[in-house]
């Protein structure tokens, strides 16, 4: 039996990860090969150096091809929120009489709305459903098998900037990849990290990376709203560099030492080993810089929720993920206290990939394996190269 095996490329704000994996027993994953390459990243929806990004992609995917002794022909590419545009539309199709709803009817509904969301400079990369509506006004998550004279829905169309897709295609053009599917990170994370029951109510996933943070309100199989802001764990590093006159590596080391459980007393210090000797840095001052960063993130969060309050009628559950700040002990609780709500950290339950910073990689892998195994029709240009 041929196993369901896929290749993915996760694009983060400081590095790219290429991985080949397959489904293991009990719905687990088997990672056959993985490679990561760092690059300068992006901000405000633009790479700092497109050439460097392309080189990182080529080296990471090229290493996979070398490891498996074969060309990578088909690849799923994760798209960060900074390069995504979201279009939510409500459509319906009326039939001449009552009929049993089939998968083809759902496909026709999505196809009917696609032309209205196409934008210059963007590609429609996927669609999903927030919910469907039948002729008795019932909202359902799966209409297949229901009898109705009408099928409507609150539909999500995800568009990706051609600036991003062109850069990825350019990077992969030299390694014989002839099929590429682009997947929005926020959509993949929502489907993998939140089970179906959790997705019956609106949830806000806050994915904090190194340079950028993506907010996504998840409901059903769709996304109600999303936004990317230029904030990440790297901003805390920059604060330490400026405040304590540290070089970059020492500032990163200090950030990973932070523990809000340590007392801020006058005699409390972090002992940081540098090339110039041991630096004694007051705990209160170190924590103060982290708090300022977390307060900035809380302000971004409150603004995003307020701007999208008309789309959410019930209380949103908040989840924090990504590798930007989740490893800082006590950061989640301080962040939650600024918002006045409960916040949970999401992380994969996968051996070797069980940190919040692994969420985008494993979510993309899960999405790719499910997609690769489905026997339904997709948009004809999903794999256009």
C-alpha cells in the first residue's frame, strides 16, 4: 500500500522549514526528513531580501531532495498572515425543488462566489466554510445528506499576494517542483489545533513569531477575520539591546532566562555571561522591558477584537501560540492580566514537535496530509505553477 506522504514548506518570519512526513498510527505523524534555513525575514508584507529568502528555500528543499534521493514534485507552502487577504461572503443557490445536498452542490456554491472575490495582485488560494444554511434557516456545519430547496453559506475565501507566490515559485523553479499549493497558516492552525467542537464557537488564535504576529478569528472551518502586525519576540530582544547595551546574541540569551516567578527585590539580578564578563542585570528592569512588550501586544489584541466585534456575537476564547514569547515563563499570565481574560497556549502533541513554536509546521503537515488524501474537486488553479 502506498503511504500518504507529503512535502511542506513552512515560511516563518526568521526562517523556513522544509519537511517530508506521513501519517503514522493513531493519527500521529512520521517525519521522514526535515531541514531549516534562517533568513532575514519580512515586515510590512515585504521580505527584507527576496534573494536571500529564495536561497533559504532552495537550500532547505534541496536538502530534502538529497535526503530522499528524489526530486520534490509537489509541495504545500504555508503563507504567513502578512501576505494574506480575507474575503467573507454570504451566498446561496436556490433549486427548483427539494433535493438531497451532495458534495458537488457545496463545490458549486464555492465556485459561484469565487469571481466576486478575485482581486488584482492576489491569487485565490483556498476556500472554506464558516457555516451553511438550509431552506428552513438552519445553520449546519455539514449539509451533505440534508434535504433542502436551497443551499447558502457564510464562506471564507483566502487570497495571497502574488508578490509572495511569485517569490516562492521563483525559489522552487530550479528544483523541478511542478505542483505547489499555498495554504494560509491561520487556517491550517485553526483546523488542527482546535477540534470540531471547539470550532463551533469563535476562537482567537494569536500566533506570535519572531518579527510578526498574526491574529485569526476561527469559526467552523473558516476564518472570520485575520490581521498581521509587526510585533514578535525579536522586539523584546531589541529592547534588551537598547536598554542594557547588549549585543544581539547576549540579548537573546537574556530573553530565554526570563522568569516572572523570580522576585523583583533590590538584590535580585539575572547573571548574564558575556564575552566581557558576567553582567548583573536587575530583575525588575529586565521584567519591565518584557512587560512593555507584552502590553504592546495586548493593545494590538484589543484593537483587533474591537475592530471585528460586529462579526462575533459570542465570547471569544483566546489562544496563544508561536515561538515568539510562549517559552517565556509567566509571559502568558501577564499578557492575560492585561486583557482581563483567560488565555491558553496551544502546542502540538507530537513527539519532537511539541512546542508552541512548532504549531505552524505541524498544522501545515496535518492540512497537507488531509488534503492529499481527499477525493474531491479543488479549484483548477490551486496547483498552477
